[in-house]
């Protein structure tokens, strides 16, 4: 697939993920965040496995389980705990630390020292998200903030590890195995901690179907394809998610966007473009420096 088409489909992913918060809070039981995470992951993984990859290879179970835990099990659990305990804007702001964490983790895990411009772009993106969505009157919840930071760190770790460990299967297979293993890890924990949810309604079924099919199965396949093709720099595209979430809130919930919010959007878009370019340059430079040079005859 051409590089520009892969980039476009990867950009689509955080735009779809921008609908997760509104789907969760408006259609699903917010008092069962762990179970929602498990029921989001496991059916999506089984569906993708049925499309061709089949069961994961035994010799790769350990790294795949680690990726499933980081990218799915822990991430989903902590994400929905954060979403359940924090206002949407505060949850999005905390989650937007992920590009910064990816840049820092790439140093020890990929041998790629972050450039000053990458750090500045990540910090600018964080400021842009804060300007866009943060309510100065929102009351922070310590558990929610810790869960949000931990969820960002968890997925950042998984993103870097996918690039570090290289190809363990096609993007479809890697998405299927991670979602399945992550869901299997999370489900018993959710049932033990939260118990069974109330009797599901038609609205619950509609919201969960969208989240499983579109918000998880499709998006994780495209996202992992983006990571394997473009590298861990795709983390900067995650800044688009709160942008879309805010726009959806304005359209569907009648929320107002003012000058500060539009300024935040401009910062987010600028930092996303700059962060992607600088990260890819750093990766290219690191690859070139690691390539042995031919000796002169």
C-alpha cells in the first residue's frame, strides 16, 4: 500500500476514536468501565481472528500477551476508569501526554534519542488539547488522573514495543491477537471487581456494536498497520482524537466552541504535523547511524 494512503487511513483512526467518550457516556454503563473495556476488546479480536489469522503462534505468545496487556488490557481498563471519573475535557488532556511518553520511551527501547523539536511539539500538542477541551471549573479526581496518565503510558509502551519487536504477523493478525489476549486478561478481572452489569438495553447493544466493530476491530487493524509502516511517530496523530471529540460534543450536545478552542485546534494540528515529521527524521537518522559503513579498499 502506498505510504500516503497508509498515512490517510491511520489519520482516520484517532478521528473515529474521538467518538469513544460520547459513546461510552451516552450508551454504556459507566459504572462498569472494566467490563466495557473487556467487551470492547474480546469480540473484536475474535472477529478479526475469524477473518484469517487464526490462533496466535505458540512461540510468540509471550510478546503478544505483553502487547495485548499494554495496548488493550491495561489501556482499555485505565481509559474507561479515567473516562468514568473525569470530565471529558480533563480525561482528554491527561491522555494527550502519550506522544511525549512515546518520545521518551523511544530512547531506551529503540535507541532513538528524542530531538528537542519532538519534545516541544509534544508539549505544544498537550497545551493545544488543554486549550481546546479543559474546563477551568472541572474538579480533578486523583484516581481518574492517575488512571489517565497510566493509560497513556501503557499504550505508549505498547506502541514502541511493536516497532522494537518488528513483524510478528500481518497487521490484521497482530491486531486480532492483541485484542483477543488483552480481552481475555481483562475479562476475569472485570467480573471479579465489578460483577455483572444490569440487564442490557437496546441502546447498550447499539453502542457496544459500534464500539466493537468500528471503534475497535477496524481501527486497531488500521492503527497497527500504521505503526508497522510509519513507526511509533503515529502517536502524534492521537492528538486528533480530542479534537474530534470536542467537535462531536459541539454538534451533538450543543456545546459551544469559542476563539480559545479554535486556537487550541490550530496548535494541535501544527504540533501533530511537526511532531510526525521530526519523529520520522529522528528515526531515519538513527537507522542511518546504525547501518555499518563499507570499508575502503
